[in-house]
């Protein structure tokens, strides 16, 4: 009995030891050649072919899919791009030529762009997703087996220990002596696309850590829609743009630089497209212009721009607007209700070192029936020293004026219950103008002014009791940001603001100090530890409006990646504006796979999990704390939170953010 049990265990141990040796050589090879990637430049040819096998009305509501939601069913898109690698994690992609049968040269299935730059040696294969089996931090998620093919090469197979959309299965051909990966095949599912990718790596130095050729077959399925795609990319090609490329049609330019001939199927798609273009041209010549105009205008122009992100780019400028109508931009929380948000991003470069950006965000809160916006206009004049001047216009969260209610309650406490009114609520419009410059690598200094114009929501009720309905404040501000450990420690910020009466109609005087420290500690294996601590206080006696910079109720939260870790999800909005001081702390820990991913059937849908612990001490209040757990996947992010006053349970709530197609 003991022999029967021991034999397979011993065999498995030998196989595991053997796999460990080849894996260690892979790890060592990446470490030895990683620095050679810096400043490498690639010329990349990529070809996408789409076949819309099944489609219905829902396809046109998926971002970037509207252009292929109608006939024909087959499309091709070719591109010639320049990729500059700053290092193995950071690179810039510049499109130089695009030839496409997709309307207006639009992109379709946007996540396919990530397939252009896989890094098989990194923790994440594609931009924070898909745990690579060839990185030593991910070894615990995979099972490996290998065998020697000949004196020079080995065959390495891998599969996940449990099914999850962050993991892959496949094999690799490895140079036995060095650990260099010659080629690999990966099977997986990334952002709604099931794929099978074959990657041929470069031959030596930094090039050997980067793809030489990629071939991917993928399938997208959603609500009865099915689209198959074939994607090929060639790196470091010898072809360069012809001198007269600006004057030639894109198709002709592509014919000269394409590293391989088109397949028969590719030629058929182009031929069908050319025939349709010719037929449409003849039809327009013989059909009155007004006929069919409204149909084209409604479905092609308005429909395309309402549902699809609007993007345009030139050498000097770029613009990007999120879809105007898109239910995927909705989010919900118990305290804030339903919210909808849009973003506009614009950039114009004067030269390599100076550029201007306008990045407004708009949103609507259905519970408050309030429209919000913030519009930062920034001129960057010295990017190396983080030098920029910025003007920000926006309307903030409705803010409470605690002194109003206290005064009226004291005088009229027997005549009206002010707790059932919004008599202390004011709308806030503000304008900020400031300049930032990095004096040293560890110190930024920010100086400027901020102007607030606050108007009462219950104007008639305040006038009835002879109370002011508008308040204005003008305040110089000073901010210092310290990074004493550079990127290996927390960012420490000190903010000071002092209001001056009489300037631009200002009728408020106050003084505010805040200290804030944040540290986003990245731990190998896509794990993140978020730490935040801070305090703030008002030193002047006129505390009409307590409005902190680092402790506030955000009206346009950014969701899982930005705000959930450093905020209080269940704290009432009024409490942010009642205390003349606060002392707060927030901790969260994030990992792609904690305990829920191991649950059968459920775990395969969970991509990341996070634990939260937060606390704050306020004036005239018991210690407030929150604990929470959250997870995110391709469909949705959910956080469940419980709050406490000292040790007594206060309330329970959830935070929900739609993630479906957010990366599209």
C-alpha cells in the first residue's frame, strides 16, 4: 500500500522539480535582458478581420460596435504604427496609416488594441489584466509540466489551478539552456472576448522579450450577438513610409509597406467594399439629395455619435467624448442614489514641451435632481518639472451651513422643525486659478486663489427670517506636496487657505489647514495596499461653511479604481460640513484572487477583491468607522459596507458601479 501511494508522489515531485528548473531560467532570462528594452522603437503592421456571424439590435449599443452593426457582415482594418518603448511597462503608440472598410475608419472591438502589445514576462499580460504564467509572482496560480524535445529546446505546458478569467492555459517552446521563450500559445478570455493567441518572440537582447509576430483568433458573444475576428501583427518590420505618402490614398500606401500579401479572403472583402462604394456613388448621382437624407442623418450621424465614443486625433491635437447615451455610465450607492456621468478629453500641443488640455466631467444625480460639472483648463509649460497653470470652473456638492440652522433653531425652536427643511443647504459655484511647479524631485509647490459663490436652496424661507441667501468668499491658497522617499513612500500634502473679506464682494473670512498622506503600495501579483491618513481644521471663528479639500462628499465619484479606497461610503453628506476639525484614516487591500475566487462556479467571474477599513473623528460626534468588502469583474463592481458609531452598529449600504464595456 505504501509503495503504491508513494510512487506517483515521487514521480510528481521529480516532474515538479524539473519544471521549476526551466521556470527559473525563464525568470532569470527576463531579469538579465529587461533593461535592453528602454528606448526601443518598433514599426508595427497590424491587420484585423471581422465576421459578424450573428447580430441583433443590442449590438449597436455596445461602445465601438455601432460601425459594424449593419451590413455588410465582413470587414477588414489595416494599420501601420510606430511604437516607442520607454521601458517594458510604458510605451507610446502613434498611428501613421490606416486602411479600413469600416465606416469612417472607426475602430471596432476596442480591446483588440491591447492584443498588439502583450508582455508575456510581466505580471499582467495586458494592462493590469490576465496573469502571465511566465512571471514568478504568478507561479502559485498555475500547474506546469515540461519535457525535453531535443538538446536545445523544451516544451512547457501550463494550466490554471482553478478556472478564472484572469488566468490562461497553453504551452511554450523554450530554449533550454537560456530560458528564452521562442514561441507560446495562450488560451483565455479577456473583456468578453475568448481568444487563442500565438506569439513568436524576438531573437536576442531586448527584442527577445517582445513579440516578433502575433496571430490571434477571437470570438465575442453577448446577448445573441456573435462576432469572430482574426488579428495578425508583425513587429520591427523593414518597411517605411514612402516620401509621397501624404498625397497617396491610404490603400496605396499600405500596398507599399505591407510586409505580407493579403489573403484571398482579405481581397474579397476589399473588392466587395469597393463595389458597394461605387454603387452608392452612382445611386447618389441619380437620386435626389433630399431623399433618404433624414434616415441617414438620424441613424448614421446622430445614432453613431450618441452611442459611440467620439474620437479624433491629429499630430498636434486630440479629442475624446464618452457616449452621450450609454447606460453603462450609471452608478449607484445608498447614500448618493443613481448617478450618470460623461467625460470630454481634449489636448492641443504647441510643441514637445508645451500643451493645453481641457478635460471637463459632467454628471447628474437623480436623487438630488442636481446637474454637476467640473471643467479644468490646464496649460502645461514644463512637464519635466510638473509645471502647469490651471483654471477650474465647477459646481460643488450642495453644502450645509450649520450656523444658519443653529441660529434659527435657537430663536424659533417652538415654531418650526428646521430638520425637515433644506434651509441650511446652499448650491456652490466656484472658480480656482493656480500654478504648480516642482522645485525639487521631492517637492511640488502650488499657489493660487479660489472664489466661491454660494446660493441658498430655500431662498424664500431664509428671507422670511431675515437671513442672507448668498455668501461669497475669496481666498489665496498654498499647497505643498512632499515625496521624500520618491516613489517608494507616501505622498504628503499640506494645504492652507485664508479667506479675505471685501475682495470681489467677499463677505466671509476663515482660515483652513489640512494635512494628508496617501500611499498606493503596489505589491507583486497585481496586489495593491492603499493607505491614507489626514487631518484638517478651521482656525477662524466664522465657520459658516466648513468645506475641506481632502474630506468631502464627492458628487462625481470615479468608481472602483479611484475613489472607493479613500472615501467614506455611508457617511451623511451633512457631516462633512459640520465639524471644525477631522482626523481620518483609510486602509484597503486589493488582490486579484483572495477567497471568493476559490468558490466553485462563482469564483470564475471575480477578477479582483478588496477589503476596506476606514475611520474618522469629528467634533461633537462619536468615532465613526466603516468596514467593507468589494469585488469587480467585467460586468459590475460591488462594494458592501457597514458603519459603526464607536462599537454600535449604525447602518449598512452598498456601492455599485457598472463595469461592462468600460474598457471599450
